[in-house]
C-alpha cells in the first residue's frame, strides 16, 4: 500500500515544499531563505549541457551537505567497478541462480554484490550490475554513488526508499532511479528484499525516441513519479557511505542528511510502474527487435547505440502470423544481461528463474533452448496472451565482464550451454 504523495512527469521542472513558503519565488538563491534554510544546487549534468539534457535541482535545507566529517576508506565487500581487470572476460554464454536471501541480519549496503561491469566509471561510460538481498533497514546509514545513477529493479519485497528529495514506496513490478550523488536509505517493508541494480556510469537515463510510433506509447512521461519534499530535524549521528571511483568510503554526520524542506528542478529520484508500459508489437508477422520494449535509455556518443538500454518483456498479446514467435536466434554487437522479475521467460522454460541472471556478450550466439524451438515451430498460431512473465535486459554497447565473484560462484550454472544441446539438424534435402 502506497500512501505517499508524488509529483508526476518525467524530467519535469518539479517544485515541492514541506513547509508553506519554504520555496523561494522567482529566484533560486535569495540573500535569506525562509525558515533560515540554506540554498544548495544539485547538478547531475554539466552546467553547460544543452537545455534538453540539462538536469539540476535547487534544494533548501537545514544545513548544506558539506556540514560533515572526512571520508575514510572502508572495505569494498563484494562491490566492484569497471574497469575490472582481475579476470579475462570470456565470450561464453553464462547464467546464474538467484542470490540467496540473507540468513542473518543484513542491510542494503552490506548486501551489495557486483555481478558484472563494463566501460570505465572514471570516464563515465558503461555500468556496474549489482544485486541486493537484504532484510533490515540501514538505520542511520545513508548511501550514495558518485560513480553512477542507480536504476533499481526489485524482484522481491516492498521497500521504502528515503532520499534527500523525499520518500518513495517501491514494490515488485516498479523500478526506481536514484540520480548519481543523491543520498538515500533503503528500508525493507514486511520481509526480505532482493533485486537488481544497474549503476549507470554514463548519460542519465532518458526516454527513447518514438519515431513513427507518434506522440504516445512505450513509457509515457506522466507515469514517472517523483517524491514530494520531506525533511527530518534529527540531530542524531549518521554515517554517509559513498561509492567513489570504485571504492567505498564513509564519513560521519551529526544529523540526518534528509533535511531538504523544499526543492525545485528536474534532477531527483523517480519511480515507474512497469505495468504502465504501453507495449507495442507486430500485428502482422515477424518479431520486432527487442528494442521495441525499451523503457529507458542511456545514450552514448554514438548515435542510436546505447551506453545501456533498460528493456522489459512484459505480459502482452502475441498475434504474429506465420512466425516463429519466441525471440529469434541471435548474434549481436551489443551485450545483453538479463534478469527475471517474475514468472517465466518465453525463450527459456527451464533454469532461468525469478531472481536469476543470464549474460550473452558481444557477438556470442544465443536464442531459444532446443525444447522451445521444437514447440514454437509446431505451435498453432492463435492469438495468445503471455501472462505471468516479466523479464528485463540491460543491453550495452560495451562488452559486459562478470566479476570474479560471478565467475567462480556456485550460483553460476556451469551447464547453461546444455540447454541448446538438443538442437538437431533437421535438413534432409527436402523442401
Ligand atoms: Fe539477443
């Protein structure tokens, strides 16, 4: 149940105040701010980024963010950052079982485990792919990444995410995006939580162009929810954990950083319910490329070639005539990392379970398993509703390197390739 109030509209210039009159009118930085607040700008693009790309917000808070102690290096745990040079990146297809739920108390930060990375965080290209699996709140710890924006894809459990910009209640079937640098805390609601994270080192996510589809469809701007201002006047000690250039640091703070009384701007966390995605697909024949299901894209400097696309495979009707309906066999210059939020994915009926992951790297062949091929090649092609399915993909122009943890973990299905072993030659010279 989500009783919070939100502001709607992707990338809007939102404005919100938790106390009446806290937001300055007509200017951003008056000599004195009402309620004796400090004004602080938060820039997640360069000042000089083109207007259409520019993201910044003004916050009005009890103290400026620099009112804190020095950072000290802490253990990185299983968190990794590109470029990872510990092991060569093999071109094999790979698949993993879900990260287990914790068997003792564990918060979001301590639960982070990096599965793969690509690009280079210091040049702001590529991404890190992490999983979380937690069962307790962060108490007075707060996290932020300087290395990237965090797209969180819950797979299990509701959570309350408190951020400097306000609170978001996030459920399975929703995603949340926390801009680079925004401080936040995660609290599981009513049980353990688990999910995936794309730490996008590159250009912040935007909505894909629609081209001839027109002015509506795919993810619509109105369905993106931003928090309303929330603050706490809390002078108890807190700890800030920062991921910076691939390392974790912590710094003391003698108060809560969630002290923004009002804010205005377009750089803030947001959430989106994937069931709002307006699915567009063929009504004649053949399978459109999976880019038809792109929810958000982080563009790179090569036009039409994403730093990372976030793509979903949601419940939908399949009506294609005279068509092999599952995803086609494929080799791709782009690298594909998949996860399964719930149900079953149509190309893999066995072994790819909710919470699991698969990786098909640059030019590595992949496609439906043998059993699915046989079934789909002989299926009666009546209109069919795909139910109980929600898979997603992080697709990137840069090869995706599994971490040493992912390569050597018992979670890795060393026999993944065998799902294609039954693919026989059917050719017999006859038409
Ligand atoms: Fe593919």
